[in-house]
C-alpha cells in the first residue's frame, strides 16, 4: 500500500488508528479541521482540510490508494449542523475518491443506522436501515452512497457499523463494546482484504452478549479477540436495572433511540475521553 488517507485523525478513534495505518502504508496522510495533531509518526504527514470542501478532499486524496473516512460530527444535533460534515462531507469523500482513482473507501458507519431495532432482535448486516437520529440517518446516506458508487462506478467500500468503541461504563456496552485493539484489527482487515466490493460489517468485539451478526462479512477475516464479559459483574452490580419500557434501554441505538431529534445523545452517556496522545 503506497498511500492511505485518514480523515478525522484528531478524533478519539482516529488517534488510535494513526500509528497502525502509518505502518501498513508507505505514506499516511492524516487530515482533520484542526490546525495540527501534534507529533507525527514515521511516514505520516498532516493536512488540515474541511470535509465540506470538495476541492480540499480532491487535494487530500490525490495519489492515494484508499481512504479511511472517520471524519464527522460525532453526535446527534440539528439536521443543519450535520448536513455539512456528515452528509455533504461523505459525498465529497466518495466523489473525490472516484475522481482521484482510489480503490476503496473504509467508512466509519454506526449502529445508529439501524438503532431503532429492538435489542432482543439479533440483527445481521443485511437488515433494512432503521436510523434512530439525524446522525444515524447520515450513516444510512453514506452507506447507500457507498453502495451506489460501487455498483455504478466500481469504487469499493467497507462500511463499519461501530457499536460502542469506548470504555465499558454501562450495561449496554457489555454487549456493544468494541475495544481499540479490535477496532484496529477491523480497519486493517478492511484495508488489506484483496476484494471487498461493497461490504457492511459490525464493529463489535467478541462479546458473549453481542447483539449483531457479522457472518455475512466473514470474507474480511475479522476475528475480534476482546470480550466485555470481563466487566459484566461490576457494571451490573453498580448500575440501575434496565427498564423494559424505556426505548433507550431496549433498542440497539441505546440513548440515541430515546433522545428527541436534534438533541445530543452523548450528553446522556458517560464517555471517557481517552484519546491517544503522541
């Protein structure tokens, strides 16, 4: 792999992807809207760029083989707030990737694309979209965009429906946890698999209580190693019982399923900011 581009490099998940991606490509271009991201890894360069600008994405993706697209506004908010970075930004990445001749887009989708399914339904990668928020709707848009660009233009896409890639702090995460090590493995497999076409895969670790089925993405060779069951006893002992009448407790999307449209979902969650520092 000669050149990979990582969008959202200043984000929490992006911070864990920079080093491993720098090791599997001759050149890694990390990009975000912030001025800089600190010390760079060997083979890594940084380009400040706005997802809302097609010209900026054209410049960033020039000469690249693949783009790992993790850049976005990462919470629910008013539609107008998400329109630029999440909807238009996705189009700009795919259109620039096509125009610049890239082979594949690896995209950070989300469980929120199907977040309104009841948690007691074990869902596969082929269930119809059922977004829980405008944020989830943007993920649906990007997944459909990726499928269309594959079927109409031959640009491969791997859409990773990430569940909960954060420290386990609540009962939902006992099933939905994706460890950082498993995130890295999933992204590396999405990059290195010789042929993917259009693929959807769930980003979840090897949890005993995982509520999703990844069998139709087995061609990626992703075999998660971590299991959130190690946290289960402490989490359940120190948490309020789940309410079977609360849509947030009973849906795959968790709190995002119960918040009003346009209102923050993260504000109701205890996400630990453990961004990796260089």
